[in-house]
C-alpha cells in the first residue's frame, strides 16, 4: 500500500522524466567497461573469466563466479564495484538438509515482489508508483528467494497485482494480472521438486472465492499446503522433508481474516508474528510488532516474519540497509521474539549489498537454527 501524498510526490518526480535509473549507480556502465578494456591492465585478465570471488574487484558480471554479480554500494562509500552475492545457499547443502521442522529455516523474501522497476505497463498507461525490486519473479526464485509478498486487488473483472492505496487499484498503479506471476511460480515449482515457496497476500480482493479461483486456474492447488496441516498453536511445523514428500510446497497466507473460514486460505497472523514494516521497523535496537498483529514474543505463532525496508523504497540506500543494518536487527528481533530466530527476511532490492547482504544474514540465521553455528555456508559441524 502507498499513501496518496507519496503518489503526488512521485507524479512530480516522474514529471520531467527524471525517474532514477537503477543502473546509473551500482552496476557497471558500458562506458566503464570500454575504458577499462582499452587500458587492458594485466591483472584484470584472470577476473574477466568468471572466476572473481566475493569481494574481488570487477567491471562486469561475467568477471564474477556464477553466484555473484558486479556491484558497488556508494551509500556505504564504496565506489569500486566488486563481486557481490546474488544467490542464497541451497538448503540441500545444509548439514541437516531437509530434516528439521519448517519453522527452523530462514527464507529470503521480497517485499512487493511484483513491483519491479522497468516493468512493461499492462493496463495501458505508464505505471506511477513505487518500485521495490529490479528483477523478475523468475529470477528472484532462481536466486533463492522463497517468500513473495504480493498485493492483490479486484481490477478489470480479474485479480491484478497493484501497488496502490485505499484498497483500490488504478490504471497507473496496476502492474499485471496476478495469474501471470502465479504462472512463473508454477513453472518454478514444477521444475524444482524439492523447493517450497511462501506467498504473503496483502489482500484487497472481495470477489467471492476470487483468490481460490485464481490459484485453481493457475494449476497451483496440487502444491497447496492445507490449513489443517499448519500448526496454529505454537507446535513445530512438519519437517521440510515431509512437506516436500507430500507436495505441500506452496504456503499461502492472506491478511484477510475472513478467508480462512470461507476459502481455506490461512490467515497470516494465526501462524506468524511480524515486526513493523517501514522506517519504524528499522530503528537500531528495537523490533516492534506490526500494528494489529500478535506480539513478536507470542509463541503460539511458530513462524516469524522480519521486515527490513524503508517506508519509501530507496534503491540507493538498499545496499547499505541490506548489509549492516539488517544484520544487527537479526539479534534484536531474536530477543524481541522470545529468543527465536526469524523465518522470513523481507527486503527491497534484495540483491543489493556491500558483499554478502541478505544472503549472509540468511546463512547466519540458518546456521543458528541448524546448529548454533555462525554461517551455514561454511563448515558447520553439527
Ligand atoms: C538433501 O536434500 C536434497 C533435496 O533438497 C537431496 O537431493 C539430497 O540428496 C539431500 N542430501 C542428503 C545428504 O541428504
Ligand atoms: C490470465 O487470465 C486471463 C483471463 O482472465 C487469460 O486471458 C490469460 O491467458 C491468463 N494468463 C495466464 C498466464 O494464465
Ligand atoms: C546497532 O546496534 C548494534 C547492537 O544491536 C550495535 O552493535 C551497532 O553498533 C548499532 N549500529 C548503529 C549504527 O548504531
């Protein structure tokens, strides 16, 4: 949801075609590549072959190892691009693999996963709203994102993903029909039989059975985790292995409390706690609950959603926020949650960081939950 004031501000902002280019800062321009190429410094030759490790200076993504890309974070006073993480550590490589209860894993989650910079408008007018991500949902999933936050609205006799306000989708806040994004999710689940995805719906749909019809038509019911299988009393979840074996690989939560009874869609806050989103959720040293939701320390909710993104998405500062600030907040929210680690880390521009970013935060969380180790991607003996 966005506020009317901010939309007016954006109208002004975009009026003179000054829409910020996400590529202007952060990744490398062709000009830079050309300049460097002309000089051909001998010590750059090896790293131009896709072997650059984390932190190695680079000029193109191709210089970095496959799980990395070339990025600089000026918001953290870094001007020289370096190989930066863009993929999560695979669950299959964890020491305990899929044998733990589902609530003992941490998942990378994108806030407004569909509000992608550069999206082609599909409602016939330019999109004038905030953007929170910069790559497709398919790319997000391939990079290890497993939680998607989607705002669903009734629009044009259908259900659309809109970044809108006051519960109404407008032409200029409409990104795309929701079934298009669900089709990407289905393709991923079909191709990756050991992966589990969670969808959090900010739900403005009033069409009777609208959401259930949407998922049915998208062919996703075969992956649906039934509400009856979700513990709402603080008990541990089934193990990840059991969920995979039963093909319960799609968890869908709605924020509309009525739909659990009417449509069998889990009401999010019966199962999760959630900290405050926006600027109020980013103050160092405090992890307040989201308004109107259970206390962070409410142990009758086994899953914990940790938001860490500003009120107004900021592609420039995201790399800084997703690094030290996020990392500090993990322990703060752990303490606020009754010594429980967060399960979903929800971010804007999730790949942006000073090196490890969200991926390092997840390695820490999963290390802590698997066996009290600091980093699941390194040798964790348990
Ligand atoms: C770990 O899980 C993956 C599936 O996620 C499976 O393919 C792999 O064989 C498992 N490895 C071990 C050691 O259990
Ligand atoms: C989405 O639904 C519309 C009808 O509402 C249909 O025309 C279109 O083909 C669907 N797209 C996908 C990807 O299923
Ligand atoms: C934020 O808090 C952590 C402790 O939780 C502390 O180590 C860190 O220095 C603080 N950072 C800032 C910028 O205040």
